[in-house]
C-alpha cells in the first residue's frame, strides 16, 4: 500500500498544531519552538517534527515524568520511544507515518549556540527566553581559529564515531541526541 504523501503532510501539520496548542495551554511551559526542516521550510513528506518545550524550573520534573502521556492528545498515537539515557526526550509515532521528537528543556539549558542561527519557529515565548537566546546566538562569532578549530574538528569526528557506534547498537534515541550536539559543533566551525 502506498502512502498518500499529501495526507501525511496534512496530518503532520495537524499533529504539530495539536502539540503546540496543548503545550501553550500548560502553565508549567514557558516556551515552545520548532527546529529542523519544518522550521527551515525544507521538509518533505517524510520529515519529522522537531519540537522543543521549555518547562519552568519548579515544574520541570513533573513535565518530564508525564512526557509519554502528552502525545495521546496530538493525534492517533501508535507508540512512544523513550530511554533512560535521554530522559528529556520523547519520540512519538502517529498514523499514518508521522514522527514527533520532543526535547524538554529547562530555562538554564538555553545557551547561545550557532545552531540557533538557523531558522526557528517560535510558538510560545511569554518571558522572551527564546528571543533572548536567539539574539545572543546571533552575537556569537561563527568561525573558530587555531587550536580552538582543531579541538572542534576533533570533537566532530569523535561525535560522528560515537553516533555510528550507538546506531550499530540500535540506540537510536541516544544517537539522535548526539547528532543534535554534533550539529552544534559543525555549525560553529
């Protein structure tokens, strides 16, 4: 059976809208933003949703402990992927062929990075946490030189090697977390 790719895209947009609406309504959530191909408008029908949810410092543990229950509100949920290695991540799969990756962050986790120079769609930012992060990230110097460059170059290869190892062990969620860090390293070089 062939997938109706237009339907997949429409359903993916509906899952995104439901997730954003759900998280915006939660008093414990102080920020919601989208990264990746959907934020960059470079997606195809197979692209996943890369959502970031910022929880208030005092309610963060509650947010994390309920992360597998939330996706039931976003669409026809097939299953969730979680792992103790990455307790801040919940990867959810929906009908017909939709994947939602939610990374939960605390305000103190928001550090300027070159990765935040790429397109980001902000859905909820009542305390301007995300906007301050984006502004500070734009002020970073994009290029490294000398020993700093060599260090970063070595870290990129080390992360790529570790990602490969984790994929061979079928530790996909951990590998995905490492890949996000690798993207930050690559953006800095």
